[in-house]
C-alpha cells in the first residue's frame, strides 16, 4: 500500500513539474501554420494532460484506500 502511494506521489510530482514544458510546446506548435479546428484541438492538449495527471492521482488514491479496506465496492 505504501509503495503504491509513493509511486503515485512521484507520478503526480513529475507530471506537474512537466506541465509548463507541455504548455510551452503546445504554444510553440500553435505559432506555426496551424489554423481552425486543428489549432483548437492542439490547444486542448494541456487540459487533457492535466486531466491525465489528476486521474492518475485519483486512481492511486482509490487503489490505496481499497487495499486498506476503507473503500468498498
């Protein structure tokens, strides 16, 4: 259980540290010849990245609580 929590914490920490890099690269990619719907979808990449980090944290927390017997099905 403790290993899962530490692994999840490291995953969230690395993900949040890399968030500005992802955002900067998305902006750099949008400055090129990208218009219309492609630019909109490219702009949503940062949001999807943040949602992925959040869902990883929720999954790790849920798994740890389930292993401790505090969360039932």
